[in-house]
C-alpha cells in the first residue's frame, strides 16, 4: 500500500482507503515540495467538508426510511 494512504473500515463493513494527511505532509516536506503542501491543505479541508455533507445526507436517508415505516 502507498505510504500516504491508510485502510479504514466504514460503517457497512467495507474497506476504504483514506488519505493519511500527516504521512503525505511528511513525504512532501522530505522532498521539499512546498506547492504540494498547499494542495494537501486545500484537499484536506475539502474532504472534511464532503465527509460532513455525507454524514448529513445519510442521516436524512435514515430519517426518511423511519418516517416511511
């Protein structure tokens, strides 16, 4: 597996690869890639926002399914 990714189990028992932001930053610092450090910050923020939206949508689905019973 690539050093900047880590395995994560999600709530439906499937394996997901997620970005290991700290490992990615360390790798870029070793290579002195300043421009990629800026990208990592941008992408990490975007992923956190998307995860929050995903949780919100999953909750809405659960509530709708409970209302339809």
